[in-house]
C-alpha cells in the first residue's frame, strides 16, 4: 500500500500497517527486525492508551467532537458476594455454579489469618512472560 501509516525506526527501517497484519511477511523478518518492531509497537501502545485516556477525560468533561461520541452499552453481571444467591445456585446447580475467590481476594477479605488455609490448597505454577530490557 502506498498510502498507509508507516512506523520508521531509528535506523530508517519502514514497517507499514500491512506488514503488521500479514503473518507471512512477519515470518520473513529476522530476529533483529522483529525485536525492533516489537519495541516500536510497545511504545505505540503506551502512546495510544494515553490518547484514549485524554479523549475519555475530555468527553467526560463535556467536550464535543465531530465524529466521536460516547455510546452506552448494557452490562450484565451477578451479585457475586450475595450469600443467598450463592446458596440457591449451589442447591440448584451444584458447586460448579459458584467460584472461589483468588488468593489475593481472600486475603483482602479475611486478612492474614487465612494464609495457613491457603498454603494447604494453593497450586503454584509458572508461566512464560516476555521481558523487555
């Protein structure tokens, strides 16, 4: 595409939006090019989130834009901490209908005294995380 948004790194290397959406072209990048692109995108995400935040603040304060408005969407949720609801769901559907809180949530709710009980049941695992240096 001739007229597309293009990211240009410090070395003058161009990364067009069409590249970002083309899995085959991404595979053709060598590791150094991919690493450069990843860092550029990381910085862009940070900037984009700041722009989104500023837009929402302005909309909240009453600013108006030609092509951007706030819309409303409905949300559906359950009162997860309602004991009566929990008992009814367990009675009608079994324990699979309710969810145990995370260890962090339980500590916030019951304090440090729950730690001994957590130590007996918490399953620890590992996951891979990308580290940026």
